[in-house]
């Protein structure tokens, strides 16, 4: 079944960065088969038409850092920095189970879709004893909502009694983590082209994971050919923790463990000096920039301009909903632009570059740039149609500027592999009202 999206402004993010006013995107099944300037070629005369007049057509956004479970614990420790915020939230997170995680993940994924995400990762590192199959609950939620999913089996093994930050009851035994991570890869990982589900490995952070867990996790990920992720250099507290315990800063610590490589992406990377940026660039290690979460926790502003100039791959992430109650991926595109300019001047991030970070940049971090991140023949039909002809964007001639600098627009249509997930700004794959009620109920059930 062929359909043609026609009449919109098409921002391809292809190798030549082509844009077509009144262009078209032809989709056959799960893939894009042709993109070009209008009018639609005669050979598509019999295809179904999707009217995109008044819309900007972009690749679907790629979310490179998230904790879906946190949708159940939004709006807590609202005036705290990272370590204090974590200390207040860990005991609540210790009560999670598969029912809570499933309801939170469904609500979080539905909202992500509403904000333009067609692919998302999830960093899940909490496996409370007796909590059931929490990773399976996120996988089921993503299948239901219909987003392309890259969950990571996260972990923590250094509790407070060992000098870590989390309380002992939310950390796991190192050997158990590794065997369960291997089992998760075997159970879920689909490496095929167009896969809806790839697994990654993601020990949580240097202040909650042992040297053994970090080293063995990297070895496991590389042995199984899956990607590797962690939080790094988020706050100055973490710099101090690493200097005190390991005698070096976070990037140097990971480098000393043989951790860094082109198969790795790091969340935040706010506190980097020039040497650390050079180290990441030399290894081809990417950064998931989460500007809104960093601002919410007062962590600082990532040096995106310096990272990009050094050749470090950069994508965008909303981070968990407990440190970013907006949880809007298009909001992160906007924040990345504004924050870069606030510290680096007006040329520090163009509106088009910000969309690239949210699309192709994210695809690179997840190792999927051959499949997603741009509108090109042969890529997957992950496409967003942003409606820009309403009052909030009135008079903004450049549709890309309207998307990035204006308020988040309604989504006319969001396709994942050619399947509609959002239509006229409503999620159509799940009953939104029921998902919202379930999320409300699990939030209320926690102390
Ligand atoms: Zn995070």
C-alpha cells in the first residue's frame, strides 16, 4: 500500500540537507520509497494522499535518554539538585513493581509520541526485589504505544554501606545483574533492519556502580554486539566524588576502564573540560544532551558547541519525567537551541542544527543512522507532520524557525514504520484517557 504525503514543507535532513516547499514523501509499507520537490510524480497517481498543507514534515524525533518509570514520581523534590533529589526519590523507587512501571511507561511513551518521538531509548536501572518483570513491562508498553524502542538493562551495585549514593535495598548483586542482562539481550534483542526493539546495556553511574560492574557490563555488551550507555559528568558533585574515590574526573575514569568507544553514548556530559571533550571525540563516543533536565536540577549547561566542533556525536534526550516534568522531545530541540545561544551567542546553534540533533544525531547515538533520522528513500517511514498554520505560529515565514522557536505545535500525524501513532494531536494506538487514569492511580499509590 503506497501513500504520498504532499503539500507540506519537507525538511529531509539528508546528506545534502535538502528542503522542499510543497514537496512530497512517498511511503510503501514500512519504508520511504521517494522524497522530492512537488508536484507528485504521475506514477503515484493511484496512491493514497496525505494532505500536509500548512505542515512541516520532518523525520521522527529520536529520544536518546529517558527513565520511563519516573512518570509515576513527577513533581517531587522540586527545588533540589541531583544528589539531594536522588536521595529523596530512591526510597520511593524502591517500591516499584511491574504494574507501576507498566502504567508509567505507557503514559510516558504516549506523551513522547505527542511531542514527536518515533524512537526512544529507556534507561531502566531499578529492579526491586519482588517487583516482577519490570523490563518486560516497558517492552510491552512500547509495543502497545507503537514506538521504536531501545531499552537498556540498567543496574546499580554500590549501595550506601559501600560508599555509594543509593540505599542498599535498591542495588543488586553484581553477578545477578550480569546474568539478567545477558538474559534480557537473549529475550528481546532484534538486530534486524527495521527492528522495533533493540536492547542496550547501561550501568547507572560511577557513583552507584562498582568498577567490576562497569568493566563486565562493557565486556558483555561488546561480546553480544549491543550498545553501551551510562550517566556521566552530570553535576559538579560527581566530579568531586570521582576525584576523591578514583583520583580522576569521570571521563578519565571511564577511559581508564576501557569503556569508551563508538558503541557508547553518555547521558548529560555537562561538566567536561577540553581534554575530556578531546577524549570523547577520539573514541567517537556520543553525548545525549538533556538541557531541560539539566536546568531543572541546576546541573549546568552542556558544551554542545564545543562537542559538535570537536566531532563528538550529539543527540537529545528528555531524561526521566521526575527531573523534567515537560518530557517534551520537541521542547528539548527548542531548549538545545536557546541554551547553546544563552552561553555561546546567537551563532552557537542554528534552528536547523537543533532539529538535526533531535533526528539524525539521535539515530547515530543509537547506531541506527542507516535506518532512521532523515527522510530518504530506503529509510524507515518514521515521519512527523507538525501543524504550523494555527495562531501560535502565525506570521513566522520559516517553518523550521516556527517549530524550534515557537511553542510546541500540534502534531497532525506521526508515523512509525508507516503506521499512524498520532493523528490530529491524539495518540490513536492506545486509549489516552485510560492510560492517563492508570498513571494517575499508580502515582497516587506511592507515598
Ligand atoms: Zn537520566
